[in-house]
């Protein structure tokens, strides 16, 4: 954070300020604890900015810990993508990457400690019986018939669970708390279960795996986390978090604090739902530029700064709310307006021939890279007798509101001359194929000398010097603000969420576009070369965002 930006504050920072002021803590340690069962999404970015932001601003530390207790759904690819995304957002974790699985041996020992103190028991109810015994929100649960086994028997059975003697689901280790607690999470929750599944970190060493509620608090305590920040759905897990820490011999007691998750309109934000989109091939992958994943947004051209700024603007509270997509779009537009050099690209090209311009002549026009920032310099844009303009920028006839090219009317070619359309050719289907015009050679960089007023400006690319490119224009993936409420995603998908222009033409300077580097294509929006599919042989650009918010009007 630079010196002159005011420091953000929120209720969590107020708690931390208090803890530092009254000496509860001398310094702050937070953690970001993703489960490696999918790619990170913009909701995770909120948690990353919160945790690492606190670590940075308080000169404390932030750990990156993979919460990897469910080997069946986890994968090393996810581990790698998560590391990459956190770094790309601009954050660095303190020390090595951590894994909950690093603590399996200690977790086992703490479970043994609970057993020895009569606070955990091996249960042999199957999952259906377990559900029956659990009770409901309105009725208390019933004690398991296995609850009163002796410590020795529990120790023996737990060791044999670890040794692989029992089938999955036949035995579990449960905390002995209170089957009549109003909080169902406290009704003798399972803390270990049997799973004969290979783990991406520990291989086949274990066939019993600790549950989230047992693992998370102990991992926090082992690492000396001071403030364990999580989303609101963990509020009723907090008594269990505290119970575990209070009932094992560990000196540290991290404080769990909940905040509301980020919800965004027109998208889904749970890894399970995002995984469905990927598995059902409704998108091209986790990094499809329409996905709200960090990898997808990066590929589409969102900058890390714009995502961090967005997280700053939405703030951190306990109120559940849904953020409009336009809030995110404003952040990226504001960032790119300043940073992105301008360039010209014609998405849907139509040939334009300037009859009074010399053939075989390439005029090198010097065009500013940014209208408001001279330090971004100039580039050469070749101008020739034959150009391409966008099909949408020409009409044979139009009323006065149409400020583009019309027969017998004038328009300025951006950075070049004023032209006047004469006539056009059409094919058998009545589609316009070529427009013929003349140019006024007195109008390069100046207004017509006789005071004619030319209002419209259109963009163009030289037919002979321009390059072919594929341009992908994205829109929101869903047609409804809350797609998560739908049973079937395919029925609420926006059919126009991806429009591919296979024959777009771009100015030659774009040949050297670096993947992910932003450009403003004049009058079209912000674009970047695709970080996977673009190559010197086949240039592919993604539209990050349009120049203005048109969604509301388009959909009326
Ligand atoms: P999902 O529901 O998307 O699968 P999760 O909570 O299961 O998310 P984790 O990998 O467990 O995903 O999350 C890592 C951290 O990110 C947790 O602290 C979690 O609370 C936080 N987080 C996840 N989703 C959001 C969100 N939408 N807004 C804010 N924080 C989030
Ligand atoms: Mg989770």
C-alpha cells in the first residue's frame, strides 16, 4: 500500500487493533486456507485480500495453508493453480506452503489425548443410524450405544482404524460433547473417518482422515494463527472450534471471526457449481474467460490491481449481500483506461476503397498511444488505399443520429483523414461487400479548411498491412441474476456469452502484443491477447470489458 492511500478499515481490523492495544497479541498471524478441490474464484480473492491485507498492513504474517483433509476430491493441479493465483494477485505467504496433512501425526496424537481424557469414542453406527440418532433442530439427539466404551477399548479400536482393519463407514471417532445441544454441530461430531483413498501429499500412509472441524482449529493453533477469518456459514462451527482447542493440551487459542462471503450477480461462486460447469462442458475449463475464477479473469484480461481494488471497495462486513457485476466492471475500466495503450481492430471487416488515394503507397501515420498520456508515446499505423472498417460503421442511408459513414456523407478515420462515401457493392444476398469513397488530403490532423463540420469518427485497419486475428467477445455467462437458484444451469446460460470473430483485422503493431497485456481497441473496448491460444501464427484476443456498461440497455 502506498503512503498516501488511506488504510482500509473494517470490524475485523477494529478487533485486531483492540487485541494489539490491550496486549492480547504482540503481532498478527492470519492464514488463507483453501481446500484444493477447484480453482480459486473472485470470492476467494476477497478472503485473500482480507487475510494478506491484514498480514501486510500490521507487519504480521499470513500463511498459505491447503486444507487437504478430503483426498477424494483434491488434486495437485488445484494446489498448483492456487499457488499461482495467490502470487499473481500480488501476495506472498510467510515461510513455506503449509498443508493440514503436514499435521496428520499431531492430529492423531491429539485425538488419542481426547480418548484418554474420555472425550472421544469409537462409534459403530452407520451413516443412516447416525442421522437418526442426531435428532433435528427441534428435537434433541440420542446417545450412541457405543458412547460409553472404556478408554482402553477406544484406544485399541482407534489404532486398528488407523491400521486399516475396518471397512469404510464401519467405524468413526466422535467427540463426546452433548447430544442434546441446541447446536447440532456439538452433538458428538465425527472427528475421524475411514477412507481408503490415496492422498496427494501423504500417499497411502493414512486410511483415516480427520474432519474439517477437528483439523482446522488445531492447524490454526499449531501455526500460531491469532485471528482465523472465515465466512459466515462457519458461525455455528465456532463452539466446536473452541471446544477442541479447550480440550487438548495446546497453549494457543486462535480467535475465529466470521464475515459475509462475496456473492456476485449473474454468476455462481461455489467450487462445486463451478466444477459442474467444467464437467458438463458448459465452459471450456476452469480458466474459461467467462468463469469467475482468478485464472479465467486473468485470461480474460482483468488485472490483479482491479481485483484487489474491487475487494477493497466491497469491504468486509457481516451483512449478506449480492454485488452487481457493474461494480467489478467499473474497477477494470478505471484501471485500464489509464494503463492500456490504444490500438485499432476491426471485428467484422468490410472493404473500403479510397478512389483518389494512390495505389501501392503506404503512408506511415504517427498516432498517439494514449489520448491523455503523452508519456505512452506514439506508434506508426500504416494507411493505404484499401482499408477495412467495421460493418456496423456504414449504412447506405441513415438519419442524423447515426454518426458513422453514410453515402454522400463524411466521417473521420481515427488518426487519419476525412473521407466521403460514394457508393457500395453488394453480393447476391444483398450483403455489402465493398464501399467506395474519396478522401480530403487537407484533413490529416486538422479540420476541413472550409469549416465543414465532421462529427463522426470511425476506426479502420489497412487491408494490405493489417493482420488477421481471432477476437473473442465475452458477456456474462448467465441470463439470470441468481443462477445458483436454478436446477439446471444449461437452461439459464446466456447463449451470447461468447461471440467469436474469426476474420477480425488488427493494426500491425499488435503483432507484438504480450499475452494478458491490455489494449483499448478504439471504440470497441479493452482487449488482451489470450494467454493460452494466441501465437504469432494465430493471434487471438479476448475482450475483457466493453467501454461502457451496455448490459442494462441491451436487455430491456
Ligand atoms: P466454495 O463454497 O466456493 O467451495 P469454500 O469455502 O469451500 O468455497 P475453501 O477453499 O474452503 O472454499 O475457501 C478458502 C477460504 O476462502 C475460506 O476461508 C473461505 O471462507 C473463503 N471463501 C470462499 N468463498 C468465499 C466467498 N465467496 N467470499 C469470501 N470468502 C470466501
Ligand atoms: Mg470449503
